[in-house]
C-alpha cells in the first residue's frame, strides 16, 4: 500500500502551441456538437433538407502493445527511491539513488567548514526523512550506503540506468522498515574519507567535492515482507549529513557541522527491472497483441496505441469531428492489496523529432482531457477530439499515441489494463457530423 500516495507531479514538458494553432483549435471547438441528433443546437429551425447528419460509432478496434523504456532522465528528482518490489505480474523492480552534499548556509553564501589541526571525528550521522512507501507494509530491508567515487554535476543529465562509481571499502549496512518515521544512520567515522586533521578549510561547494563526492544509497536484500519501494524526502531540511568532531587539545568542547542535501545538490534515481520473473507476455512485440497492456512507473513499461481505421475515416468525406474518446478498463483480477493503482495516466504522442510530447487536447485542461481513474467504473477515459482531428487531416508522421504513468520518474506504481483481444476491450467512441 501507499502510506502517502500523493506522488510529486512531474511533467515531461508541454510543447508550446502557436497562436495560429490555438485560434484554429478554438474555432474547431465551437463546432463541437452533442452526442445525439436531438441535441443539435437550432435543429428545430432547420428544414429537413438541411438537417445535419450526426453519426455515432463505437465499433472500431484499436491495436495496443506493451513496450519497455531503455531508460529515462532521472536526475534532479524531487523524491528519492530505494528498495525492491517482487510482483508476480511485472516481475522485480529495484530502485536506488545517488546525491551530493553541500555546505551549510545558502548556495550563494555557504558557511565554510574549518576543522583545523588536531581535529578528529566523533561520529557521522546521515538523516533521511521517509515520505511513504509502495508495496508490502510488513517489509523490512537491508540497504547499503557508499561514498561516491565519481563527480556528479548539477548541470549534467543522468539516466535511470546510470552505473555509479563508488568506493567498495566505504560500505555501510543498515536495516530499515516502512514504519520508520526518520532514518538516522550512524556511519563509520572514516566514511568522510579524508581525516579532518588534514583539512584546513573548505569554503566552496566545488572544494567540498574534492574531499567528498557524494553518497550512493542502494538496496541490498529483503528481511521480511514481499518488498516495497521506499520514498524518501531528501530535500527536506530534516535530511542532512551531520559531522560531530572535537579538537584533541580541548576534549570538552565538541563541535558539529551540517552538510545539506537540497535542490542545488546533483542527484539521480536509478532503476532496474527484471520482467523474466513476472507473467507479462509479448513484451516489446508489436506483431502479437496480449490480452492486457501494462503501464509502470520508474521508467518501466508503457503502451503503444494504433488507429488501424484512420484511412476508413478519411474516406467518409468532409466532416466535423464532434468527439473522439478512448477508454481503458482495469484488469479487475490484479492484486490491489499490495500494489495500489495509479490515480492518473497520461497519453502522449511523438513529435517530428520522435520525442514524446503531450496531445493537443491536454492544453485544454484536465477536466476536458481526462485521464483520472474512475473508481466506480474502473476506467481511465481520455478526450482526444483535437488530436484525432489532426490525424485525419495530416497523413504524415507517427499516428500512434502512447499511454504512460502520469509521473514516470517518481512513482513506482503500475497497472494492468484490458486490451482489445479481451472481452473488456479498449473503448473507442467517435461522433461526427457529415457535411
């Protein structure tokens, strides 16, 4: 289950619409009619010879296939993830993360760290604030913390399949549980690397990187339960690395220095998926359709949706597209006790450069576009009227659309949906007016 299922909302970036397109879109929307003939505005004023012909179609079949992502950009995360999920459907998924620390004070005015000669370390405490979990409430696991041996930079892009370089001899092992309200991990005094007596002063974060490059937080093994992904708020003021030390010439005056983890810290989540231990069939096979499609966060799976009937619709002649709606239904047999369903999914298209970008309809607002789970009907419904109108008028480019988790980076959730090869097929409703 999710203790806190409000995952950070991270968009992939919405393409700006040109003024001309928006004006055209607004003009198009003024032509949208209701779903049946009896609701056509002004119908009673029209002579029979000029009566509009509104046609409703719900028998068209879509083609859908489940695909995996090679990797996703995962640097600059809002929520750190660590742990593993063992899922009989999706197989296993493992998460870890790496982050740099920074000097106290502000980014523009850091507080120098000046240990001085004769200074020795008393203790080093890594504090991390849990934000929630996804999976089995009984999960306890072993995590390992390492000192990074590579420079990670804030202005660099890191992908979820990045292979971190870390110092094996710095390994620290800890046992954590999902009911922990604050993780306080006591590191070995040697974890900082350079003895404090050898450090004169560290005045900038660039200088700090020369002494301590960062932290790698990795999953090791499950102690109890069926697995969980821990969500950690490393950007909270409560998350920090605190160094306690004293001068050997004055043992009675202990001192401390807090290193921050904040929005200026270079950081990245790392994910690994093993689908061989699950039950997904025909993954990455666009020739054979499975009875289900599979949507997963953490850079996992997504679905490609094809419209094999586009040419048939184009041959219907001039028309006004009143409404185009697509509906995905939950696979009700999927265990929802451990792995809750996402509250929202997202449809994307590919632009001319082959990059995923929002559908035109999304710019008209969530109430218009849809995508949220209807708990009563167990469906996710999208209004793709503007997008389908574009497909009918433009015969070039990628005509597929792609179904993703709303938050593919920060959310470990997943969901299985019926495909067209099952009785509860993907619903497609098309309403148009012949001209």
